[in-house]
C-alpha cells in the first residue's frame, strides 16, 4: 500500500511540474510576441521599413509583405514584385537584406 502512496506522490509531482511547464511556455510565447513587435518597431525606426513599404532590389520594385528582424543588422524581407501592368504580383520573393528604399515614392498606381 505504501508503494501506491509513493506512486501517487510522484504522479502529483509530475502533474504539478507539467502544469508549471505549460505556464512557462505560455509566458515565453507572449514574451516572444512582445520581442517581435519591439524588433519591428526598431526596423521601422532605423530602416524606415514596414509591411506595405516599397523597396528596391537590383533596381526592381517590391512591396514588402513580411519582415524578419535579425539581431542588430538589416532586417530580412520578403516582397511581391511589381508587374509590368503596375500592380503587384502575389508571388512572394525572398529579398533577404539586399534591398534599399527608393529615393522617392513611386508615382504608379496599383498599390492596395
């Protein structure tokens, strides 16, 4: 009978640890979200980039659809290329850190 009590004590301890771990994981996810938001704000402040911003890569225009801040360096970017019609494609291209902001805003239509 004492073996069953000992087993129940271990089971309770394991359940308590699992509950604590679940709580810590939830808090970690929340902090990761806060960190990502702060890094996006820094990218906007330092590099003037945000989702929807028009950037250039090798002279071709792209509309930013995703930003992945990478430490203190230039953020990695994904963008949709401008088509000949002036609208933006739905195809997503990895621009990495090889992008620049245009010197002036494009005058063409097609932006959503």
